[in-house]
C-alpha cells in the first residue's frame, strides 16, 4: 500500500492537526499530543504507515508552533487556498451551494449500477516468424491486479486498529480552492481511514497481482507492430465486466528465412566437396525441415525453388491456401587456415584433374588476354 508520503500533496498543516486556522498555540499543542497517542510508531507496534503519518503531523506542529514560521506559512496558504483563512463558515457554505447548482446545470449522466468495467490491458508479445506468416493461435499472458482473498479487498483483517481519517472525516476527499474542488485526501490516500494494520497478503492495498493466459488469433501474414484486440481478455472486476486485452505484436526474425514478396529466400552454404560431388542438405521452411538434393557440379549462386513453401497469398473457395515458393540460394563455404601440406594437396588434385575440368576459368582467362588495353574485344 502506498504510504501518505508517496501519494499526492498532503493537506495543509491545520488540517493535519485537526484545528482551525485561527487556533491558539495551546490548542495546536493539545491537538498534537492527542494525535501522537494515535499515530506514534511505538503505540502502533512500529507500523511504517503510522511512522509516515506521525512524521507529517510532527512536521506540521514544528512549523505552526513557531510564530515566525507560522506567519510565513499563513501567507503561503492565503495564496494557495484563501478560504482556509476566512473565519466565516457562511462563505464556504455559499460556494458549496454554487457548486451544486453548477453540477446540476452540467447535467452529468448518472452512473448506472452494475456498469463497472475492468481496465483494458496492453501487452507486447514476441511472435515467432513462422506463426506471424502462417497465422493461427498464440497464448499471451495478461497480468493485472485482483481482489485479495485474505482480506476480501478491505486491506486489513483488524479493522478496529484502523482509525477514521481525522483530516477528511472519513470522506476521502477535501474541498480546496475557490472552486471548491474535491481532491483526494493525501493523508489517507483517499480511503477515508488509515490502514495501520495492513493485510499481510496484499500489504493493505486490497489487491494482489495475478495473471491469466489468453488465446489470441493471429491473422495470416501479420505485420510487426499490429494491434490484436481480445474482447473480455483484460482486467476482471468482481461483479463487473472485464476489459479488453490489446496485444502489440513484435515479430521475431527468422534465423535463415526472409520474405521477398510472396516468396521466402534462404541462403544455404555448401562445402567445397558438396558443390563438386553433390549432396543432400537440410533446408528450413515454415512447415519444418525439408531436404534438398544438390546435383554434382553445382556452381555458387545457383537458385533452387520449392513451390508451395512460401508465404500465403490467397485462399480458394475450398479453403486451401495458395502460397509462394521457397527460393534456395547456395554459396560455397571455402576452407580457411589451411596448412602448407593441405594447400599442396589441393594443388596436386587440381593438376591431376587437369585444366579442362575448369572450363569457365580457362575461358575467362583466355578472353581477358584477348582484350586490348582500351577495353575493346578483338
């Protein structure tokens, strides 16, 4: 539970001590002693909430018990809330009547019973690339607060130890300023009482964190940053309507696949021997691993196509989705850090094979030799 020092600005010193702005020094001292018997930490068994309350009361008494400091404080209070120093209750009553008239003129709609609704929850959810492209269901965990079962939302199991707030008289709000606005009481955090014996289960807040797993439908070819709304998947209040769950999709890139229009592109490295002698290599797809047969003598940069393993592009009346192709581009992974003996073995193998086995390299070098320095062919 947030302590009063962590809430909005606390009430003025006179309200903290429960005295009128025209109170005498003796009245201020008596009020301080009376409140000390309620909020002193030693009286409340070392309660941290009581300690924070007592600090506020002691600070107010220290300032008002000094004549010079009280005079400066009254000047500041006059600028902030002039009616606090007007010793005529008729002025405050007149403004209260005016506030009632203005409220009626605004014709605020009445709040119907049973219409409370939980908050909408917003969750960023990482989505695998395959699920985002093919669509389907994904499970999202929504975290929110719910009513504490130990204290049933009261925030305490010892109500007799929780005094009514003397600042707001249990209303939870205070009228301030010339417009007499109702502001939440900063001493009791708007609860109307001080929870000096908080529930051990919720710490006095009346709520505990919880979560629920919600199934979310992902459309085909979902884009990164898309907002998916699940009706009723948000915060649930007792006796009220649950809010919605808004899922912000964050697509995780695939380790090997990238989209290119309706196709998927995958670059597959081949060892030198596999390029020369042929091989059978695994290829990732959105539907699992496929095997690709690489024929002998496959040059680097060659592209293979597997139809029906790309991205969905349309649906026919029968419900079968038409998909693009998977384009597999191969490149040669050359060996590195060869020893002198290994390099000599490769040169010996090339000599044994003969230059006629490297037709493209021979043709290229012959063509380069036939080109004059100006770049023109003979």
